[in-house]
C-alpha cells in the first residue's frame, strides 16, 4: 500500500532524522516531553508558546496530501467481525484465523508472529504487502497490545481502500494518550511515538519548514476540530496555535474542548459520537493568511488567566 512506501520514505529521509532510525524512542525524553502537555487545551505549552500537531502537518509528514481529510474515520455501529476482516485481508480460512486470535485485556488481538510467518510464506506479493501494512498499523501507529494487532485496527484498515484517511485517528490517539500520561504522571504512550518526535524535529531543528496554504479550524457547531478514533474521540483547537504558523494570534474559542473526550465503552457515548460524526459534514478552513509574529492584547490577557496545569511548580 502507498502508506507503507511513504512511511519508509519518511523514516529514511533527512526530514525524519537519520539518527532516529538507528535507535529506539528515548523513554526519558518522552517522559520529559509529556510534562509540557496541557490536557486543559490539548496542546504543548512551552513557557508562553503553545504548539500542537495539526491534521495538515501530519498529512504533510506522511505525504497523504491527496487523501480527502473530510472523509473522517469513525467506528461503524455494527463493526464487521474481527475474523471476517482478517479473512478478507489475509485470504486465509476462518479456521486458520480463529485459531490464532487471542484475548488481550478487554479486546481481541492477533499475534504479530503469526502475521510475520504468513508474510514470509504467502505466495501472493500483494497480500504480503497488505498484511505487512496491517502489522505497521497495529505495532507502530496504534500499538495498544505489545506484539499484537488489535481488532479495532482491522476495521480502520479495511476502510482505507475507500479513501478514508487514517490521519485523524492517528492524531486523536496521540492526543488521548498524551492526556492519559499527563493526568496520571506516568504510563505507556499508546500512539505513534516516532511520528510525534518527527513533528517536534520539524519545529525545533533547522529543517525544511512545512508550508500550509490553509488550516482546518471548525467542524459543524464545534469551534474546534473533533477527532474520532478507533477507541473513542477527543478534540483540538487549531486557532489556539496560530503563532505556530507565524500568524497573528487572537483569543480562540475553546468552549467544551476539555470535556469532549470519551471512549466507546462509556455510557451514552452514541449521542456524542453522532454529533462529532455529523460535524465533519460541515467544515471550515482559513485561507489567505497575513504573516506576522504578533498577538492581540486580548490574547495576552486571556493567556495569563487561563489554566496551564502543565507548568511544574517549585517544591
């Protein structure tokens, strides 16, 4: 699949930093990074500067610019059985698939070693690539169970051929996991750590900057962008980080942002799910920006009064 090819290009390119390819993600670095995450506004805050990965930036990093971002992924009400999805992807029998599915925590998974062996032995090259791509999604992009591919990933993977973009789900899982790690002051980051670090590299090191012609900032009745994922939903406010694009920063509308996160296992989640899903039918983007490194006086006063619970206080 194209995603696999582009992923390898990103990892091997100068933009992705060759040093990151030669070593694992530094756990201590990530732990320090999480301290700057502000769950109240779903952004990183470094002193008086906010930064957050955006849909457009992740699309640029993964070279997915041709994908229609408005075709957002949302988990179907009646999800196709895990066994059936794996049969369609692997072209193996139901008996072969069912005998290899394991229960990990609260969900079903298939071990990567079974997929790996199938890749090595499968006679069809296209099927090998598809299975390998499924492994990347389950182990690197959405690494929920160590060494296993979660059943929810097969539903997202099955819809990629219908031009549904994975970017929104990738970004949402990043935010949700950062929220969980920050609130608990510990925990394993369940998201694509390599991609997040590559995004940081693009902002803090002297590399080629991403030029964005427009920014998605509004969906439906929400003054921010709701993100539906494979296990739930969260949101983020692009208008909070206009200075990230060297634009004039004003006070953003963030009402309801801190309370928007939910899981598909929560009670009465369906109403929120429908609201967020329908919101993607009416999106708004900003174009024709005026360049500048300014912020309004109102924003300066607002920032000083807002909740910044990521800032470590002296003991």
